[in-house]
C-alpha cells in the first residue's frame, strides 16, 4: 500500500480549514487532493486533535505488532506439531529437528534452534550433494535397468569412464534411494550342499529349463531357456504356447549349427525332456544328457539362476498383450543380457565377450578350481 504524503498532523489541519468555513473544493484544490480523499480523511480523523491522532497511530502500531507476534506463535506451535513423533531427548534429534524446520518452513537458524532448544553453533544446514553428474547418470541407469544393484551400476559407469571407490558408490546409491526390494521366497535347508563345478571352456556343458508366463486374457506361454554354463551366455529363449520334445530337438539342432556340439546337456526330468523324441535325438547327435535328481533344482543351478534374473528383470516388469510382442521383448532382453549387461560371476564382463575370449576369466573362480580335486559331474550331482 502506498504511504500517504501527508502526516496525521497535516491531515487534521486541512480538515480544520474546512471546518472554519473555507469551501471544500478550494481546500482540495489548494492542497492537491481529491474530494474522495478529503471525505475519507474526514470520516477517520473528523473531530480529532493532533494528540488524538498520535495516540491512534501508536495504537495501530501496537495492534500490528501484537498480530505479528500472535501469528509467529501460532506458526511455532504448528511447526512443533509437525515434527517427527519421537521425543527430542537427545542433542542429535534436536539438531535433526532444527534442520527439518529450516528446510520445511524456510525460517532462520536462530528461530529453529530456539524452538527445539539447541545451540545454533551445533546446527549446520545440509550441504548440497556431491558428484551431481554421477548421481544423475546413476538415476538414468537405474530408471532403465530397475533391478540393477550398485555393483552392476558401477560397472556400467566404468564403461563410460566414471570410476570411483565402491564404498562411495554404495553411499551415493543409498542416498539417491535407488535400492529395490529383493524378490525371493523363504529359504529352507536342504542338507549337505556341493558346489557346482564350472566347465573349463565354452560349449562344454549346456543347461536347459522351462519358464511360464501369460499374455492377453490370461493365456499362458512357455519359454525354453538354453544356457552355456561356462560363459553364462543365453544361447536361446524360445517362446511358444506349446513346446514338445520334437520342437526342443529342432531348436537344439539349430544351436549346434551356430555354436557347435556340447559335450553334455543338463536338464530336469520334465516330460518334454524325457520323451522319445529327445532320447532319439541323444543317440543320433551323440551328446551326453544328464538328468538331475527329482526335486533337486539346485543341481541345475546355472540355468535356475538365469531364470531368476529373467523373471526379476523382465517377466515381472512387463505385461505382454500378444505372443508376438512377448517374443520381440524377450529377444531384445536376451541380446542385452549377452552383450551389454555385466555379469557378476564373470568379473563384470559380458557372456558374449567371455565366449569370444575365454582368457578373460584366467585367475578368476573358474581358473582357481583345482582340476585334480574335481569329481565327475554326475557323482557330484547325486543327492
């Protein structure tokens, strides 16, 4: 509001001129004011002395100050009620409450510290987050690959030339709130456990298993997954509403033409994999086929681990409208899994890179296995 250029004393003297008999238009013209302003002054200051005007001014100032104090008191009570439910019994909690009040209500540090009874010298505002570019890139990777943890995100950053200590990387990962809840069932003890022996080279042992999902109006389809146990490469993901033993045999023939014949194939005892078509294919192809013990999926741990990644990172994240779209999406994920996604068991390398250059794993867990202590796979797989 614009402040008047006339004081209360001057306004009262102007009103007295009109009361002494001078015409109102002349008074207004002589002092350069409008008739509306004159009558507004008269309704407020008519019949008052200069001392009364000064007293009115003091009362107005006092009233505004009291209103301001009352508003601040009400705001203080509101801020105290909005603090966390825990009692502020320790200095650490008081400091945290003061910082919260400063950030939420944009009040001064002195006022916030007075409300929670803490020394202002012990309270400092939060510093801006460090490494903003790295945080932004981590959020972008996590938005694209929602099920990645900080280790795999760190490998993706290293490929872009961003390297940092793993402890700092984990701290930034937690501060950005990128951690996701792990989807897993209840673990139960299954007796003695023996480590799965890793082949010494690509195309020595393949693992097979089936997965199931739905598309459209709850129509089910199945997925045949074929994994190379050495390189962890996904050789095939075959999607269809029905996968018979003959279809599995045709897909295996196609894989042998692409990658070569494996020395052994491991699978469970499903009806498709124990059918006459598969038994006939084994004899004709000359490939050793090992069936795990019934009810022991841990004996086929490589493909079971892959199934968990596939379901966690893709099947639980996507809703398929048709079988054709499911095939396209799964094919893209398979290409990403083999050529882009870092694998923790391969020292951060991709399965395709390990298949092309097996020496990448020299000195790793694969090469550290003592070949003299390895037992036959069939013997180790038995319960």
